[in-house]
C-alpha cells in the first residue's frame, strides 16, 4: 500500500537524504516547488505523513501547528526537522510524532521512517473508504430498526442508504464483513445526512475483536484496490 508524504523544506540536502529512505518503504514523496505554500497545501490536501523543516523554513513552526489544526491532516504523522533553534522536546509538544536533527544521516532517516511506517499505514486505513454494497441493520433509540445497504466502509464508520426520515437517533449498527463470517455489532451514531437518501454512520466504542477483524478486512481490500 503506497503512502503519501509531503516534505516542506528549502534544503536540497534534506530531500536528498529523506527521499530514498521513504521510497524504500513505498512512500510517495511530494516536494512542492514553493515550500512556503505549505500552509495552503495542508488545508487542501490529505497526506499520511508531513515532514517540516522547522528552523530553516520561513514560518516552519507555524506549518507544524497547521498540521494539527488542518481538518484533513490533524491525524497525519508529523516529522519535525530541527537545527538547534527548536529543541526536540519543543517540537514534540507542538505536535510532532518524530524529530530529526540536522545534519540528517541516512541511517537515522531509515530508522525514523521504519519506526513511523506502522503509524502511517494505520492513518491510511483510518480514513480510506472501501466501496461496498453490503447489507446492514441500523437500530434506533426507540426500539425500531432499519435494514439497508452500506455503500462504503472505513475504520471509523460507513456511508449508507437512508431512504426514510426517522424520528429517533441511531443507537447501534450490525453487519457482516463481505466474504467472511465475521459479524460486527457496535454502538453507532449518525454523522451526517444529505437529505437525498444518503447518510454517514460513525462507529462508537468498536469492540476490540471487531476492530481487529475490520482492520484486517480493510487492509486486504485497500491492497486489492491499489493493485
């Protein structure tokens, strides 16, 4: 499963050292021509990981804050590159998951991204929607239920057909993962409804066994979709 990582740095040596370390792990590296445009990029695009040259890039620390403030990237794995002006502890407090100190040695880059790859893959599974056509049953707070179909599935919830308006709130959802005998029943709530018969269901407190089944199922299907 290829991952996407944004590198915001004006230092060609940073890119030279980091690119091969990431590409060996099937991480696609995106380096914008204008690094200071990072604020806008973080607001408009989703990345599994973001590398920010905090001390040698204009407003680098501001961009690190943007990672955690941008709705599309607040859970992305953040890598801070520091050059003495910012300490590792300061970068971690500002939201970095990993810190690299200049000058970056190739062996340190390899260790850093090897340690981070699991977190980046989990972030990809969390937001990746797998298209499905799967029967589900929704249960409501007043005891009624609705049999309908899910149209996509992710680690955090699903989109489903909601052909009717209902007066009570969704309490839980039940479904069986396609191609398996693994049934999942979990607390759930309505995340959104567009008024035209479609809605989003958010999973709440998914049991650990069900979570394990869902993660394995998603990883298998994501890999199939991405060839």
